[in-house]
């Protein structure tokens, strides 16, 4: 494909990404659910009373990533937002809920959120460093980078710190493809985080 045709195709595919203000005839936004694409495991009977209590903090992210709009990048070092594509929940909070659900299903931890009345043994702090559709090439990839820290609350010491990164190719060059790839990237990072936590016990 000639360079100018490739640029034109890219512009058309992401035409809905640029917001020019209120448009009365604009289509209604589509809302996507960020989900764990890994098939659900059978429900466990719950962690035993002797299992360590893991406090899972809400996942943090920069204000730009932790918004309801899906984020994309057409050129290195830039970010934009899809105009008509939204998340049903902000990615940081949603990711933390998916993480708690995943760990609850393992039965190896008694998982609690921050601010509860249960005293924790360990604490997991996570941050979404990158969370966007890299559209520098068609159809692009969804890039997820997560930083995690595991802390021993009793000893007040850092057990470990790790960065998890995944680039998942899109099946289609649009917001729906980006959302689907985000779900697969989320599942892959949760798999890796699961394994890391298990090895840290």
C-alpha cells in the first residue's frame, strides 16, 4: 500500500477519535466492559482461616489513562481519546476488582480491600503505567504495563516489586478491537501476577 493510502486508511479508521466539541448529529457513545478474558475457574470454597490476609489496594493510574474514554496513540509520544468509545468503569478501579476476583478464586488468600476492619498480613499495590491502543501501525496492539509491589505489613518491608508488560494485537482497527485486546491483555497480566504472587509466598 502506498504511504499516502496507508495514512488515509489510518485517518478513516480512527476518525471517531478526535473530539471537536458538541455535535448534535454525532452517534451515541458505545460503552465497553473491561473484563478478564480468562475463562472463570470453578468457585472455590474460600480460603482457609490460616491463609494470609492480602490487602489489595485500588489500582492507580494517571488521570489521562484512568478516564472513561478509550485511549490511543497514532504517533510515538502522543495520546488521544476515542470520541465515541467509553469504558463502563474507570480502568484503575475495574482492574483492581478483576484482580480481587481472580485472587478470591484461588483460595490461597483471604482477600480484602483497603479501608476494611480486617488486619492484613500482606499488601498489594498496583499501578497501570500504560493502558492504550498503540495505533502507530494498522491494526496496532493494545499495550498494558502494570507495576506491582508486594509488602509485608507485619515486618513493614518490601517483599518484591515487578513490572508486567503485554502488547496484544487487535483483531480489528477500531474501538471494539481495542476493547477486546484490552481484555486479553488484562487476562494475560493477571495470569503473570498470579504466578508471581504464588512464588512470593
